[in-house]
């Protein structure tokens, strides 16, 4: 009987010890383990939220003749709070959007410009619009929306911002019917209320003419590129999506005010429109160090590798035959990609890392004109339509949409070339910064800052005691709210210096209220030398399980010794 009791106690002790060790290992993971998990390809869970009711708005009714009045299609909001609930543009406020997608990005000085599409229940839809957001603090806060570009037809193309060599910021607009428009400013770093915008091809009567005489069928997602002819004269080249079996390269020799057709690039017979191989022929072009132009286009559904490329050796007048079924990064699931040459001369491409699904958004970098590539995973979850830009200091800005029709997140990542070469994020990088999210209301400020610093060895209970159980937040729709709840952390290790995130879970969180800018996250920094872990501060499960296991082991041992003595007698 004593043997059975001893065996049971011993088993309980072993299970307790194993559970404690497992909990310790899970809890002791540093914050960087979360990034490592994403880099290993783990897909984040999909969050589905019931859409709140929306007010109805009148149909805009703009024409598609290329003569739409500029002031009726574009609105500027240096202070978006002036938009009233009953205004037409209220549907484009973050809390009223049902989806966001198709991103673009540019940087002027310290200002970040992010463009995307939204409006209506999906795309295409008469309520689609292009939106531009602006951040002056590295992506921490955003003016959203700063610009609303309403639908000219059944589909408003996403705005494409581009900083030209003279410091002029352009915003190109494609109506979806092939009508290309543009506006520009010479002072993009001024206060938003003081920026002077000019519409290219604006007529005396206030109407705006198309950029091109021709009307293309696809969406122009790429920025122009700057090249020089054999006499050293500057030219701008801009890929466009042509009808049926062609891509079109446009050229400007007067800094973007007039454009002519440089080349028509027909598709191979296998790349058939009728067979739905080419539908949205979104394209990019870059000029390599030896002057060669590389043109890349999307192929639907991952067919033929999901992407094709061709080359020009005479500034785009003639082109080689298309190549397809290529190795990454020249492959994809049938989605848009981004391709730019950096100030260093290296080649940056942003693309999905597979041909079967729009996930695994990845940054690729080549230092040898595309022969070999290094990569860094940006987002493992559903993600698509990236944009790319570089600032004067060599920082790389990458935008993309995440779960476009579910949570509708627009995100950016700010990294360096060194991060991609090393395959990991440095301390200076900013990974997956949320610009905005659809289907919900955002917390825009909080009375609690959430920054705490303690010496190494501080137990988790001491941190919990210092965090408030309730505090006031300001939302973009509900006004001022006092949230009550508790803090949670599963990766705190008191013996290791570093920064740990504690997340606040509110008991009274309103429906569709989201914390996109992490106001409900407290960052606790432990400083000093690491030593033995005196407090067991890696989490409550481990600290409670280990004391339980030790007495059980001792008890089991004593019983076994006593049993042995009886057997000896």
C-alpha cells in the first residue's frame, strides 16, 4: 500500500516539475522570440469582427470623361476632425471603413506619406476612394485621412506619391478606367494647412485633363523612374498597363508635364488574356547599374510563377522576350509587388514569398544586380500590395495591407539594408507599425503613458502592483472612456535586462474599439547586470508550480525510504 502511495506522490511531483519547467521556458522567452516565431513562418490567427452599421451616403455621380472638376474629386483635411458624421467624406474616416488595401508610400524629410484604397464594401465599388495619410513622428501618430480622392468611375485607383529629383512631391491618381491624373506640391514638408497643391493639366475653367492622350486599362501602381539618354538629358519613364496583350512604357522629357509612348511590350502567346493569365498587369521598372532596364509584371494566380520580366538595353525602346517560371523574388501568387533601386545602387524588391497565397510579405535585397538575394520576412499573415521608399539617411520604408477585407490593416515597416542582409531586425528598426485599421474605432490618446524602468531582479508582482487598474482613454468616435481591467504578460524574465510588454485587457471595452497604436501596452525596461533569478519572476505559473513540486518530491522520497526499511525488517 505504501508503495502505491509513494508512486502516486512521485508521479504528481514529476508532473508538477515538468509543468513548471515548461511554463518557465514559455514565460522566459524574450520579446524577440515573437519576431523569431514570425520569421519561422507561423501565421497569425485571423480575427473576424462583425461590421458595425453604417450610414448611407449619396452616389458621387462624377463623370469619367477626363473632365471632372478637380475641386469635386479631391478633398484636403489638415485636421480630419472637421469632418462631420453627415458629410459625404465621413464614410472614409477610419471608424467607418469596411476595408483598406493596395498601399503606396513616400518620404519627404521626416514626413511619411502612405496611400491606399478604401470606401464601399469592397473593390470595385462606386464608393471607392483613394486616401493619403501623413505622419510627422516616425509613424507613431497619423493624420488620417489627409487627402480623400473620390471615385471618378466605379473604381478610384490608389494614389501613388513620388518625390522627384527636384524635391517636388507628386501624387498620381488612376481612375480605374484608364484616366491618369496628377497633383503636385513644391513644399511637401510645410505645415499641412500651408501646403499648396497644383493639379497638372488644370484648365482655366477648373477642370483637369488626363496625363496621357491614351486611356489604359489597368492601375498604375509604380512611381516613375529617372534615366538619362546618350546625351545626358534627364528622362522620366513610367510603366503603364495597356489593353489586352501589352504593357506600355511612357516617357517624359519635361519633368512630368507631358508624356509620350516610348514602347509597347506585347506578351508572349502563353500569357493569354482570354485564359485569365494576364488581368491586372501591374508593372514595375528599374534601371540597373550598367544602364539595363528590367521590367516586371504580375501574372494571375501564380501561373507561370506569378510574375514575368524582360530587359531593355537602349533606355526602353526595345525589349527582350518575357521570361517566367522564375525563382524568388521574381515569382508570386498573382499580386502586386514593389521594385526600386536604392541610393546605394542595391536593388530592393518587396513581394510575397510563394506562388499559392497572398501571405509571407518579404523584403529582398540584391547587391549584384539581381544575381543573388538576401531576404527578411515582413509579415507572415495575409498581406499584399506593398510600396517602398527610401529617405536621405538610407532608411527603407515599406508599406503593405494585412487581412484587407477582415481587419483591413495598413502597416509599414522601417528597416535598413543591413537588417535585410543580416536577416533580422535591429533595435533601430520599426516592424509592423499600424497606420490604420478598418471596422472599428481607434484609441487616440491615454492619460497613462505606460513607460516603466526597474533594476534587473524586480519580480513580476512588483510590476503588476505599479500598473493602474483603470485609466482614461480618448477615442476617435466614442469620446472619453474610463477603462477598467487587468494587465497580462507571459514573457517576463526578471533576471534578464531588456524591454517587456504588458498588455491591458479591459473588462468594459466597447465593441469595435481597437488599440492600433498600443496605448494599452505598458513597456517595462529592466536595467543593470543579470545575475541569478532571485524572484522567479518569469511568470506566475512557474513560480507557483516549482514550490509545489519540491515538497512532493521530498515526501515521496521519505515514504520510499520508510518502505525500504520495513522490507529489510
